[in-house]
């Protein structure tokens, strides 16, 4: 098993923590995590793919072991998180890479692709939306409402998403055998969510999420014209980003590979070996 290194670099005064494994001269696989977790979600995938890639997984600002300044000191938007990631890549010497995104990692990754299209050699989306198709209405309605009006009432409707029941649910819903999901995963997330000021950080990002939808047409155009290889590997039982979000990639990347697996939102917790196998098979084709 490959050794995984745990490192950090400074990006304009902010510390970006990241995990890295694999040969320095191998093609880069950039792993971008979702809410409410960190690069911790990739702790098993990183060594599994390090025989073929230089795997790099940063923690976004406000998440994991990266800096988490209060909302008065950092603009918690997806534009800002993407800009920090872009600068991080420059510092660690990454010019081209395959992009692996999940949940929040998707809108950050789409911004990277649009700002430097030639840098992205391929895309793996694991329950990371790029289309209007795929948004589960019941889950997203309070987020759209808060984005349109950050009232106390709309904030109160979202606050349960920061609590134990909601975080645990993100890991266990849609999983046939929930005993295969390591509870340390959600305990890790909850410890970070309970840091002082973390609630305001996450509410800021909830409020900004609607801005990601305005990027979709440009991203779709890039998919059509770049012919970049695409793999959508998805927990088909996800009640946040439904399977329709995976199948939608075929609209603009007709040669994309779409794999719907019997799992939920955090597919790597229950289907790690299957995801690893599919990625290696897909990569061998180009």
C-alpha cells in the first residue's frame, strides 16, 4: 500500500492542508471533497489509486485541517474557494490533472475547468452535480429559499443540516447495509462542524450555492467542445443528487461512462473497491 503524506502550504496567509500519495512524475488526480467533510473522505481511495496517479486531496478553506477564518475575515463563496484551490495548484506545481469531484467539490472543480480549460485532462464526478437534473427537490428547496432570502426564518429551516442526525443521514441513506459505513466518518465531520464560527461558514456557502447553477451552460459548452473524457460514478440511491445528475452528463459528453452503483451520497464509504475498479478500467481506455 502506498504511503500517504499529510502536508500543508500557505496560500496568501491561509493554510491549506492536503493529502498526497503516488509518484511525483505520475499524472495528477485532484480530489475535491464535499460538504460537510474534508480530504478525510478520500482516506482509502488515495492509496488505492496511488499506483497510477500522483493523488492530491486538499481541504477547502473552512473545512478539515485547512484554515477556517471567521466569515468577517474570508468571503465564503464558491468563487473564493475555487480561487484558493487554483493558487494551491500553482504552489504545489500542478499544471494538468484529472479532476475528481464530489458534492461541493463539483462547483469548485467546474470553476477551475472554466478558468483554465487546458489544465483538465479528464473528469470523474462522484455524486457531484453539473445539471439541473439531479437536484432532489425536497432536499434543495430550503437551500434555494435561503439563497433567495437570508431571513431568520429561512436560516432556521437550514440549521438542522448542521446537526448530528442530518450529517449521519448523509452517510447512511441509500446504503443497503449501513454497517459497512464507518461511523468515525461522520464523527470526524461533526467535530469540525462544532468549531466556533463553523455554522456561519456553512450558512454562507448554503446561501451561495445557487450561484453554481449559473455556470452550468458554460460548463456544458466546454464539455461539448473539449471532448474531455468523463466518468460519472454515482450512488444511485442518493437523495441529495439523484441518479439523473449522473445520466445528464451524456447530454454534452455522449461518450461519458456512467456507472450507477447501489449506494448513497458518500459512495466511497460502502463501495470503495467497486469505484476503484471502475476508475482504473476507465483510465485504461485513454
